C-alpha cells in the first residue's frame, strides 16, 4: 500500500508559500484526474523544453502518450528525467492593490523518470483508460486502436513517488491600509465547462448525442 502522503524531498520542498503546500496523495490524484492538460518539462543538454499533453492516471502511475519518433517521447520514455506540471485554475483573485492580485488554483508537480510501455496488450488497455478518463461509455463505444496504430504510439508512465501539491483558495490578502480603498475586491471563480456539442457533418443519422456536461473532467463525479 502506498503512503497516504508523498515524502517531501529536496526537490519537492515548497519554500515559497509553504502554507499552501500539501503532499496528500488523494488530493494530488483528484487534481490529476480532473486535468486535461499537463506540461512535460525535460532538458536536452543545457536546453530545457516544455511540451503540453494529455495526462491520465492508473493507480500510482501518471501516463502520457505521443507519436513514436516524437521528440518529447524519445527524450523521456526510456528513463529520461521529467518534471510534469498539472494545474487547475479555480479563480482570479482581485485585490485592492495591483501587487496582491493572485489566482486560486490547485497544482501538482511530479518529478520522475519515464518508463516506456512495450507490452502491446498493456498499451492497448492504457489507451482505453485514456478515453475512459473522458467518458467510460465512449471508451466502450469507439473502435479500439489496432495493431498498426498501437505500433505508432508511445505510451509512457511515470511512477507517482516524488510529488508536491500547492493550493490557493479564498479571498485576496491586501495590505491593512488598502482595505479602506473603494476598489471592488474578491474572487472571480473560473472553471472549465463543456460548450454545446458540435456534431461532425459526416455523422451517420440517428447517433445519440453524449451528455458531455456530465463528464468528470468537468467536475462531475463518475463511475469508473
Ligand atoms: C496558475 C498559477 C499562477 C501563478 N502565478 C504566480 C505568479 O504570478 N507569481 C508567483 O510568484 N507565483 C505564482 N504562482 C505560484 C507558482 O507556481 C510558484 O509556487 C511560486 O512562484 C514559487 O516558485 P518557486 O520556484 O520560488 O517555488 P519553490 O517553493 O522554491 O519550489 C520548490 C518546490 O516546490 C514545489 N512547488 C512550487 N510551486 C508549486 C506549485 N504551484 N504546485 C505544486 N508544487 C509546487 C515544487 O516541487 C518545487 O520544486 C502561480 C501558480 C499557478 C498555479
């Protein structure tokens, strides 16, 4: 059984804003499970790169995928070091002074070394779970990746071992004298929401529309 909290390491010790730090595994996993974007940072010689991609989690592993032969997969897949950021923006924090403007957020940083998934059935299962993250019903309905598609795809796992979480919530924190300023202050909550579905013009007739607003990536709990 993994520990309920991640151990704090030299790399993951939150120095700035330590009151917002957490190493809680469940909280980190909630954030990862809600996120549809992560940024994978890696260095080639002395040049850093950051590449956005789609993250999903299975147990204590974070997965990403990419085209075989792609730069980022090639750099991180076989034990390459990466630092992955996953951030959910929750609100704009509007203070009375320019200086104290901020944002409410939940963010996770993962340090790890990529492990390429070679086993074809494991790869197929993981890609199925990627679609499941969006909507389990969709994963059951779509055509699964075939052998050729699987061969063209790299799936890379990162063990969730060295992880930090930072969360800001609540109103602005202004300087004492600024509370007397006649400037509106507070929080403007923001969230990712589903827009209206835009049907593919080539869709066959009579195919039912999914209820995208109910998907868990938009905050709705879902049966896995
Ligand atoms: C959307 C967004 C906007 C932000 N805007 C600003 C801004 O404008 N100015 C600003 O100063 N800060 C901002 N932050 C906070 C920022 O992410 C850093 O936490 C902060 O700048 C301190 O950086 P540092 O390198 O000094 O952190 P340190 O405390 O030195 O970092 C040490 C370790 O703490 C962990 N850590 C640091 N930050 C985070 C994090 N956000 N989430 C998870 N783990 C973390 C990492 O493991 C890192 O290696 C923002 C955060 C988010 C999510």
